[in-house]
């Protein structure tokens, strides 16, 4: 790349923390034969959040599910532009549909609340559109817990969390800010949390941009978001995780490095934790579809702490 091309790429990466095309919801629970209710509720700061409540008759257990960056509660149409371009350079150019996840959870005996984080899906815009890799989004995690505890039909249910990617980052930051909000939450299953600094360094590698440009990129991101890259890392937030947690991750994911999730896992200060590596692929999206291919370990984790 020429210097001008490098600077344009860095600026585009930084602006991606403020502007991106929202992904449409292209799949709905009834495609898998699931009854559902369209719901909306307030985040901790009042931002309106949209979601689905999928009931399981006779069950007193509920799993609250959120989603990765760029995605929404239904998945991501990354087989179509412009969403295809987000991950195509790392092989992630196929659609991810999360509806089968909810079918699996429903059939295993769980009610499900699936919702869109702020600035994604059909939920409200907030914070000037800034994506904060879990900081502002942590307020949505609190809002989802408040909502479950406010409904007459769910307030007494045992709660588990299915917190994906930035949804896990947001959950860990919410645990750091508001630990009391997680009293009584039984456990968490958490695919692929991520530190932005690691992901951005891997992006520069793919573009052939020297690592020496990270300081420049950090300053551009600070000007877009008011935060530095280090302030987006969930590694320190993991010290606040006090519920049984099952992490899983594509080991050779081109978006990150194994030592990033290993550091999060090592920082979780409780005994009831597990880390599972997905082998044989470099595609991050394979981690997002892993539950629908191989759900047994995660279902056993939910059952162990929610039954």
C-alpha cells in the first residue's frame, strides 16, 4: 500500500466504530416452528431494545441470548453485500442464521429471550451511534435482566446467559459495573469474546500494514469514540465474572489469537469455568454456528447449573 492508502484504511477502520450498515432481520422463529412474541423493553439507560420471547410451556428456566458485532438476534446475511465484505477477507462470507440455536434451546427445555443490542437490528440508536465493544452495550444486558424480572410469567425463572462475542464483552463489563444485577443468574455460555486491540492488529496483518501504525489507528479510534483501544479490552473485565462460565473459540480464528481468550479465561476468578477450542478452521463464523452443529457440551453446562 502507498502511505495514502494506508491512512485511508486506518480511517475506514476507525470510522467503522461509528457507522456501519445495519443488518436486516431475515429469519424469524416460526421458520423453525417456534411460537414467539415480539417484545420491546428499555435498556438500563432507556434505549429501546427489540427482541423475541420464545416460550417453552411448563418450563421455569430462561436463556437470554444476545449477539456479535454487526449481527442481530437473527444472525447476519454475510452472503450478501455489504455485509459480505465485513468478513470475506478471512473466509467469513456465508450466512449465519441463529434461529436453529433457539430451536435447540427450546427443545432442551428453555424459554428464550433473544434481543438486539443498541445500534444493531431493530433496537434504538444511542451514544451517537458509537460502538463501544461492550461498554455502552453493557446497559442492554442489564435491561434484558430487568425485563425478565419484570414479567409476571418470567420473574421467578432461573436465568442463564448465552452471550455471544461483543455480547459477552458487554456482559462482563456489566458484571464489573453492576455485580448485584447478576445475583441469582445461574451460568453463562460465551462464544468468542474479543479484544479490539488484538482484532485490529490481525486486520493490519491481513492488509499488509506494519504494526507501527497501531498508535495512529488508536488515535483515530479515540477521535471517533472518545475511548482508546485498550479501554475496549474485556480481559480485565473477566475478573468480575462470578457465575459458572463456558467459553468457546475457534483456535486459529484469523480475527484474533488464542492468548486473548486464554487471558480472559485465566482472569475469571472462580472454579466453575471451562474453555473449549474449536479446531480445524480459521473462520470466525464457524464459531458462531458451532452451537447448532455441536450443542451437547453447552447444553450440559446449562443443565448442570440450571436444573
